């Protein structure tokens, strides 16, 4: 089969890490054919660094490029929805960074559009495709810790006051930046069901953007999950799952761990070496979501069974409720 031909929408830090992963996968399976950035100088530098032949100064141009089979959307959160609408209108399959959109309503709309166009769409929640997460799921299915009853995870570090995470006009929100991961692991552990109850509190900036959040969720049968996120202080970054017969620990960063401890012993993986400096911890693991996209396209699937549209909708619904409770409006 011919290689999957990728077009990169936005030449930012996460796109850098993703493209490096693509370039370190077999060339007969993945090729980056174009990149688009609204800052053309930055896009040209990006293309030179990653040896990408075609460079565009607008997302419209890359959407119209017939060589692009699937678009990776690494732009700012508020850009996701309009950009994906344009890409779908031009017949592109899509892997879009999380959050898929800024709210559940738009997430529902974009999933419907993709199905109507018969195009593949997946939210890039890369945690789900890490070998360590697969191992975690196997431990839970095998009853290694008995019945999972409680989960706790944290993630946080001091963030730039003028950076995108804390600026309203850029779609800033610690929850929308990091909360997908906490919500995701909670749903993976407790079976992708809607929480019975959600209780949240947050610390907001003068602009009304959440810079720290604490959340408690109750699931059927009294199972509980808590998580804390911060853009102000360093938090441990681990996830712990407590069961009736033991505990599973995902070592920091739990969003992409390379080590998992359980009563079955220690499970470790070695991530591949990168060709260029990466911007975030363990993002060499982005390769696994790219491999999943190719697998789905080869099988003619419109969504991944490992990260379904329903999964994205439920995560968006939970994040909407948390933002509502803490008083954040985008």
C-alpha cells in the first residue's frame, strides 16, 4: 500500500514533535508532503528543519492540495473547529490535537460532518495509543488489582502568564489544555460511562481563565476519581489506580508514561530517539497515534475503535460541565 500522505496544519511546537515522529517511521508508510503556517517565515523554517517540500502561508492552500491525504491539525484550540470544517469540505481525513473543539456542541457538529463526508476523524489523545496504556488496560481486564475503586492523578507546572494556556484570546484554559488527559484516563479505568456526579473548583485569572482546577467525579457503584491541574505550581504528574487487591501506578508524566508499576511487576518501554529537539516530555510516543491513523485508513474506518467519536463527545461533555461549575466562559 502507498504511504499515508500527511499535511501539517500549523507549524508550532506540538507539530514539530509529531512530524519528527512521522519522519522516524518507515518512509514507505508515512510521508509529510506539506506544511501550512500563518506565519510564513516560521513555516519555511519548519519545512527546512523537517525536509518538507511544500510550504503554504494559509490553511486554505493546504486544504486544497490534492497530495495531502490526511491533515494533522496542531493549531490553537479556537482554530480547530473552523479549520476542520474547511478540511472536510476539501475531502481531507483529519487527526486533530485535543481538545477536538472548544465545547461539546461543536464536537458533535464536526463528528457529524466527518461521517456525512465519509472521512476519517480522530482526536489526538495520544495517551490511548501508548504501550503503557495498553498494559494498564490489560491489568484492569485481568483483575490484577481486583475491582478498580478510586483513581487520582495530577499534572501541573508554572506556565508563562503571556503564553497561550493562560490567554483568553488564544483559547487559554488549564482544563482544556490538560484536563482531556485526566478525564481520558478516568473514563478508560471506569468503562467510558458518564459520571453520576461532578464537583469542581478553580482558580481563575483576572481574564476569567482557569489557571488551576480540582475535580472530583463519582461513578456508578460509588467508584471515585479525583484530579488536580495547575499552571501555577509543579504537581507530581503521576496517576494511581486503587483496586480491591492492589494498585497501579503510571509514572510521571502519566499522560505518556514509560513505566507502570502494579502487583504484576514493573512494565517499562524505551521510546525511540528523536532526530530534532522535542518540546514536551515523551512526545516520541506520538508515533503510536500516527500508526493508528494509518491502520484505520487502510481498513476503511471512519473512526478509531480505540478513540471513538463517542469518546470525544463524552470527554467534551465532562469538560463543559467543569468549566460551567468553575465559571469559565469562552
